[in-house]
């Protein structure tokens, strides 16, 4: 799996970037991708932003 090829710090950074990108692309209607956004926030170590 690709996630195993990068270290934990880099993986968190990538999750943070993906979450930000999804939020930006879907700012008008985030509901359809809210689970994916939460998943990436959690992967970035931002559990509060993920709704936890």
C-alpha cells in the first residue's frame, strides 16, 4: 500500500492537504464528502476538526 511507503509525519501532512483540498473544492456543499474530509482530518491528527 502506498501509505506504507511514507513516514508518519509525511502521511499526516498529506492527509492535511487532502482535507483542505476537499474542503476548498466542496465549500458550497461539503455534505456529500464530509466523511472523506473527516477521515483525512483524523489521519492528519486533527480529531477535533474531524468531528470527534
